[in-house]
């Protein structure tokens, strides 16, 4: 049986909280690392990859990481964002990450709301084109909450059942 890896990139701590919840739900030989710490991925499968959504997309650091995943690896993607879960804005980055990971076998995706830094909220509130998003993101200030983290744990368990089946 392969080792399980949870990798994350987090600036405000939201993605780290979700990564920790996923890691805690996993059983077996498992490791958690930041994206900067992850080097050799050969011994791991599945690999859970988490990132914050930046400007409705995947941060450059995460793009570069996903591009270097060995072909055929089983992965699961997760993200944190200020948008409403299930909205177009919350799905765009995971869709982009899935395209980047087209050489991998994607077992599933998960997203969770997360609080937005005050600096980002202030900067974006000055742009009229971001007004609606800033209003939506303001309601994410208490996330990820315990319900979000429980959903992340359930996601991890579900991915592991898919991993065993494939």
C-alpha cells in the first residue's frame, strides 16, 4: 500500500485548516507537507493537493506544483475561497487545476469557504467590478468553520474509498 500525502499552500491559514482536517481523517501511512516542502512524489498515492483561490484561479505556486506531478498519479484537489460554495467563482479554480492535472487521475475535488484577509477585502472594495464579490466574501469571515472541516474529513474518507476501488 502506498503512502498518502496531503500537500497544501496557505497564506491566511484557511487551506491549512482544511488540509489538517483531511489529514486527521485519513488512516494508514500518511504525511502532510506544505507545497514548499514537497519534493519527491513517487512514493505517494493518493496525493491531496490544497490551495487558496486567487483572482478566481489557481495561485502560480500551485500551478507549477501540479505541472510536476508524475503522470498517472491519483490525486484529489481541494481549495478555499471567499465565494459561496457551489458558485461559478468557487468552481473556476478547481476546474483550472483539473485541466493542469490532466496527466493525473483525479479522484475528486472539494472546496470550502474561507475568510479573506482584510488587506484583500480593502483593496478589492475600491474596484466597482468587485463590489458584488466583496459583499459575498464578507460572509465568509467565520469560515472554515466546524461544518466545513467535517465536510473536508468526509471528503477524505470518500476519496480513500475511490482510491481502493480504482
